[in-house]
């Protein structure tokens, strides 16, 4: 028997923030800063050298920041893997509060807890600009950036964790090696009758040889969905291009494969990335939570509710730095809600995921931070078996920066509701749609490729646009 489940993740926090940390596996924004000793530091220059960069974004008045600073964990890492050690790590302490003067870093003002340079040898920088570029929501925020530009929040982790994180950094290989360094799209299980999939592959140079061209194919089973070429000049660790596949409506298990077929003029058959879509779920699910050092204080916990709002399971996951794997048997077919709670308001630095008994991921969130009451839905379309043709729908301009018009050629059809969905499944249901002008305000969403699901009087349409 086929069991169908619909999951939402709602992060319910006691402190609501106006913006959130950089999403996991983001491309790190570049920056150039001058430290308090007059030395200049450029992020991408360090990454091009193959180094892992740790950003400790703190405030001079922040108690938890001071406690972690006093533990000297980042200093120990810097001594072991910095320039006096293996020379594979750069640590930058970034004072991110724009209302404090630079002399506060060395203890020269009343608001500072102490001298933040005492006992550490890595550089200290006063820069609100870096804090803004990295979407600071709370202090301290600690990011680790791999040479391939991928950034993740690691939080106030013990030394052993940071050592392992650095040791696992992807390194350049010999020769020409274009690679998928970030994938956006579905890889897991669904609970609906149809799904709009638009995989996105971010390509970077993970080889020691410059790359001037490559050809690629995206295949759905044996069918080539998309093929194209890239030309340019990419050095080691440089990013090249973000490739998004035209959306496909799936209603059965399928597998996407990304192949390089030619690199620098040489024909190859190189499988770079595989993702799968599964529509068959069992009624047993697993909730996997990797907690952080604050989980006890924050009383981390989750609930699973049925469609009527009844609490079926209520579990605490509040032991620090531990992995929980909890199995739950859901009673019947239907839709369920997964609620995650964090009383501290800073989220869990680790991972939260829900998966079926076969290991297919239903939902995953890393470093969800202060996403307060945001919904993540594994379904882009619910209660809709058939989509009507979108041939008479026009999106203009496309790409767009602020507003996009949705124009229907069919005068007997009218737009009733609009839902915008990013390629990673994040929904934007509350964007302002002006029915009089058929204009959709997309100014507040990040740049990227989006699917738009349009409910009309005659059915549901799906199309795609690019937000610049």
C-alpha cells in the first residue's frame, strides 16, 4: 500500500529576527578588509591558496562571544593549522557591531568586556560590512569557508569538530576537474501526485589545471533533458556557472544525472552528480537531529502533529553535541506537521532531517538559525492531479529585478492565487500580487531561479522566472 505524507517544518523561536544567516552551502561573498594592525586580507585570495577560512563574527559586549574567545579554541586551531602550523587555515575575528569604535576591540572603551586581542594571534577586524554581507542575525556567528567558496555556519564548536571540518575540506585534484560544488533541487521522497523539479548545479574548478571550456548533459533516465557548453577561463577553486534545468513535472520515481561530456576540448563521459525522486514512502519515519552546545539551555524539542493539529509525538532533543535518531510509526495516510522549537532563538547549528525507513530524505535543514515561523513544504502542488497547459501564459520581463507581470492570453481565464517556489523548495506565498495590473512584487526575494504556480479559474499552471 502506498502511504502519502506531507511534511512542514516550522521553526518556532522565542526571538524573532528580521533576517537570517546565510543558508547552508551558500557561495561565500568576497571581501577585502584591513585589520587593526593595518594588514589587508582578501577572502578569495586565501581561498585560491587552498586555505579554509574561519570567520568569527562577534561583538565586544557579547558574553557568549567572550566565553568562546576565552576558551582559545580558535587560537588552538590557528596555532595547529595556521601559518605557524600546517598553513591550511586562516582565522579572522570580525567585530560586526557598527556602533562600536575600533579601539573597543583592544578594551579601550566602556562597552567592551575586555581586550579581544589578548591571548590570540589571529587578526582582528572592525567591519560591519562583512557582518551585513554574511546576514548576521546573532552574536557570535562562526562560519567556515572551504576553498571552493562554499560557506557553512559551524557555530561554537569544540576543537576536535573544527579540526575534522578542516580535514574534510575538498581539495583540488590533478588535471582539469570541473565539479558540481553545490546542488539545489530535490533529492529524496515526496508525498504528492506531481512535483515540479528544476535542478540547479553550481560548477566550480576543483582541478589544478585551468578550465577554458566544457560540455554537459542533464539526463532524466536515458533522456537528455538539457545540454550546453561553457567557455571562459577558470583557475583552481574559481566558480564558473550556475546551471538550472528547465522545470519538469514528475509523477513517478525518476533519477537526474549530470554529466560532463567534454572538458577543455577532450571528450569524456564523467558523471558529476546524481539526484533521485521517490514517490513511495513507508509509514515509519526517522527524525535525525544533530544538536549543538546550546541545545540543553535552549530546550530543543520537536512535535509531530496530524492534519487536525493533534500532537502525535513530542520529543526533547536537548542533550548537547549529540545525534538523535528517533523512529515514529505514523498511524495512517495523510498530511503531518513537523514543528521544531528552540527557546534560545538562535536555532540549531547542526542538522535536522526527516527521512523514510528506506533512508530517502523527506526534509532536511542545516543551520536553520532564526527562521522564525517559516514553512518548508515538500509539496509544491497539493490536491492537483493535472496541470493545464501554460502556453498562453507570459511572464515579463524575465529576468526581472522588482516586478514581473503574469499575462494570460485566455480572456476566459483569471488568476486567483500565485505561489513562488525556489529550486530548494522554499516557498514565498505572501508576495504582493496586484490583480488589477497582474503584477507580482519579487523585490524582496533573493536572486535566483524560481518556479511560479498560478491557480486560475480553469486550473493550475506552472512557469519559471529568473530574479536578478
